[in-house]
C-alpha cells in the first residue's frame, strides 16, 4: 500500500484543515499587510498633500508679500527719484544763489567803497547846497519817526538850521531854494523862512515861475501885499497855465475868504481860454453853489468837471470833483441825486481807493439814503486810512449813527450836511 493509502480519512481531514488554516492565516496576514501598506501609503500621500498644500499657501503668501514689497519698492523709488530731483534743483538754486550772493557781495563792496567816498562830512554838507537840502529832509523824516517829543523837536530845529544855511549859501541854485521853501512851509510850518527861500529862488532865477507862485501865495496872507500878490497870481495863471500851484493858491485864497464872485470871475477867464480845464470847471461849480445854491448852472459846471476829469484830467481831479459835487447832491436829497452822488464817489474810489475823504463822503451819502450798515463800513475804512483830523470826522459820523440807532431815530434823522458842506474848503486845498 502506498503511504497515502495508509493514512486514514480522519487524519487526512485534519491535515487538510490544518493546511487550509495555514493558507487562510497566510492569506489573512498577507491581506492585512497589504491593507497596512495601503493605509501607510495613503498616510504618506495625505502627509505629502498636506505638505504640498502648506507649501502652496506659503508660496502664495510669499507671492503676495513679494508683490506688496515690489509696490512699496516702486513707491520708495519714485519718492527717491523725486527727492533726488529736488536735491538737484536745490543744488542748482544754491549754485545760482551763491553766484548772486557773490555778485551782491561784490556790489556791496563797491557800494561801501563809494559810500566811503560819498558819506558827507559836515564840511562837505556845508559846501553843497543840495546836501544841505537833502540833510534837512532827512532830519524832518527822523523827526516824524521819533517817539520822544524832545527828539522830534531837536530834529526839527536841526532841519531849520540846515535850511537857513541853504538860504545863506552863495552857490545855492533856484530849484534847491524852492524845494527848501516847500520844506519850511509844509513840514516846519515856518512861513517866514519859506518866504525868504522863495525870494532868494526868484532872485537867482527870474524864470522860476513855480517859486514865484509860491512866493505870491505867501504874500497874499499879508493885507498890505494882498492885492498885488493876487494880481501876480492871476498874471501867472494866464501867462503860465501849466503852473498848477499858482491857480491852486489863488482858488484856495478866494474860498478861504468867501470871495466866490472873484473865484467865479477867474474861473470864467480861464475857461474862456481853455474849455477843457477840469479844475476851473470844478471851482466854478463850487463858487456858483455858494453864491446861488443848487442851480442848473452849478450842476452843469460840476458835470463838465466830471466829464473832463475822466478824459484829460490829472490824477485826483475826479476825486476832488466828486467830493465837492456830492455835497450839492446830498443837500438836494432826492433819490436820484443821492444815487448820482454814490456813483460819482464810487468811480472816484476806483481811481483813489486809499483816499479816506472819499470813503467819508460816500458814507455820509449812504447814511442819508438810510443804509446805515454800508455807511458804517465806509466810515470805518476812512478812520483807518485818514489823517487824525479825517479820522476824527469819520468817528463823529459813526458816533451819530450809533446814537440815532439807540434812540430809534435812524433813517428819520439824516446827518446834517450843512455843517461843513463836505469840507469843500479843505477838499479844495487837497488839489
């Protein structure tokens, strides 16, 4: 019998069972190991994917940061370029400034050298009439700027002393003497010294008609010389119409002394020779207003003066005419007259915006029209711009506005313009 035949059926079954068990076990082990390997592989893949995702996020973050840094870098570069351009511009400006500074230093050195040669000593001042006049002018300027009264008085005394030396100087020219007379009359208020200087100016040069006019204007003040001086002014006006100070002196004299018939006569004589004389028309209007009141002839004269002032008048003609004419129009008091007054004054203000008396005049006109607010505005401007006297006048009208407003009479009690007729006399002196 064979070997297998010797094995019985039970043993064979057990053997087969054992073999099957081994095979199943091995298969199970193999499957388990395969499963474990797959799980491990999945874990590895997940880990790799996680790392890839993490790296991708880091890459994107780095990309975003890189983009931001690139933008900031570009901005910084632009700013740096702008700063560099500014630096280059500043360097060029500094170079130019240095060149200018060098030129200025050279000029300053030259001026210092010249100043060293030109600074007048007392001896050189005494030798030069022109320096005597200029030094007197400087002393007057110093006197105006001085704070202490004693310093001001000292400067004025020194100025007068230099003008007296000018008067006595043998080489003084007529023009220097005339200018010295102007200083003595207008700045020092010393008419006697001014007259001496004008007399000397006329003696040295008989053709100096301007000095003749100033001398005649001073002589008019003396009753014993008045008529002769007036005739001299008339002759100067007729023979030398270009000499404005002669006519102004004559007009002012007639107005100061209420000689309006004489003023009318001389204005008509001037207009007979020159119908375009704006000053003569204006003063004719002033004279006729005082003689006859608000007449068509007076208005016609003023309107003619306004027209000519805008065509061939000198600076200030329009303002002087507007001030004088506005007084007549305010006295008339109609709405049309008051409106015309405002128009004239506003036109004059466009030419002379810093003329305080024009601001005062238009303020008074507006007050009479009932516009207290605008009137106050112009009067306040007049206070800031005007001389102490002009500021005081504007202040009085402002105070009246305040009082009338407090008592409730504003608009029912207009300012009484008859008090000074808009300062016609003072305004004429401003010519």
